[in-house]
């Protein structure tokens, strides 16, 4: 399968996989999981921590605290360890065990919320716990990825321009919606500098981000139970919602061709392929993002018993039959 990468040296901002031979659509996958933190969240974490340091919010003895489904927690664990800060990650039971152990190995503490908030679900309960901890001890510094402008700014400054350099004639950009930092940063960049590019947000069924009803979601990364404060709908041209069963099938289809990605990638690719099947054309150029790799999901997305228990025995029954031969 063709891979486009930096010509002289490895750069995670310029690594793309051409998915045409696998899905029959002109779709390039931008791989963001090849940095030390293993995910796109390292960009937002770096931007937010450096901004807090410039403002004097972080000082010797400070303890970072953040609500995270996993990847931002790992990125902040690495940064906190390198800078000498403490870090408490507030997550919930959907966070992968491997991710939790990785944060703890880096010296961070992990608090797992198990009971949802009556109005805000597990995310609301996580945020309530963060606020309570901040009120109890002034050493805690909450960067708040859900409202922090640095979350989106990191992608306005880096991710969006990197895509535009690689694909000057880009037609459609598909972006998964979680906190919507990546979505807002990239969409604002393209609306200001390349307004002809169509921005399609990809969300999980059961997420309330774009006003759809809440429902069970088991795969961390995309989707929310509280509308993200960063979201500005005017920067989004269209929204595609993906069932988690389709996420699972797409992840396994990618893996059968040698690419092990996380659940968010399965959602983004599934939504992009479905949109392209309905609206695409042979001369259309499109890109979506792979926020992380798949090793942290071996006990969930790629674990047969976990998948069958949650999505049924037949969810992967056709995964091998639907994979075309390699080009």
C-alpha cells in the first residue's frame, strides 16, 4: 500500500497512508501516533502547558490535573515527568488498562470515575471530580482541554498547515470530534486560508456533540456526553455519525492489511469512506486523521471476547471476506 512520507527524514507531520486500494476511495490517512506520547494529543498538551508556564500558573510544586479518556493523559504524564510537575489524570472505566499503566509508569496518579453524573454522564462526573480537587488544594492546576484555546491553536498552527503543504489541492478533510480541539483548529485554518476545502466532522453514535441523543459508548477518544465548549458549528460543513460496530470492523480491516490503529481512527475512516461512497468522485482528494496507534487497544478493540460481549458474535464475521487483495 502506498505511503507518502517526508523525503529525507522521518517527520510524523508528513506521514500518510493511501487507503484507495483497501476501500476503493481516494482517501489519505494522516498518521499522528509516531511521537514519544504516541498520539496527536502531544501537540495540544505541549501548547497548553507552555501557555500555562508563560502565564505563571505552573510553578515548582504544581500538580497538573486533567480529565482525559487516555491519550492526553499519557502526553501530560510525559511532559509533567520531564518538567518535574506532578500529574493526576481523572479518567473513567472506558480508559484502556494499558493506557492507565503507562501513565502510572511515568509517575502519574490515575483516578477512575465509575459512576456517571446524572446530567453529564461519565465526562460530567470526571469534570466534577477535577473541580473538587482544585477547590481542595491550590497546588492543582487544571489546563481544561475542553475550554483551553491552546487545544485548538496547536492544530491551527501545526496540523492544518502540514496537511495543506502535502495536499495543496485538497477537496475534503474528515476530522473526528472529541473535545473538538483538532476539529476547530484545522477547520479554522482551512476556512481562513483554503476556504474551498469541505470540512466533515466524524462523530460516534451516542455522542451529544452535535445535538444527537446520548447512548452507550465504549470506545474512548471520539464523542462526548457534554457538548464541547470549543465547538463552533459554523466551521463545520457536514457531520457523519458512525456506529461503534462499524468502528470495530474498520479497525480490524486496517489491521488485516498491516496497520494497527486505535478506535478513533476506525471511526474517522469508517465515516469518511461512507461519505465518499455517497458523495465522492474519482478525481476528489480527501484526508482524514489517525490520532494514535493500536497497541493500547489490544485488550479492547482487538480482543475477541471484549468485542463479542459488547457488539455480538457476528460483528466481525465478514472482516476477512471484505478485505480486497493488496494492490
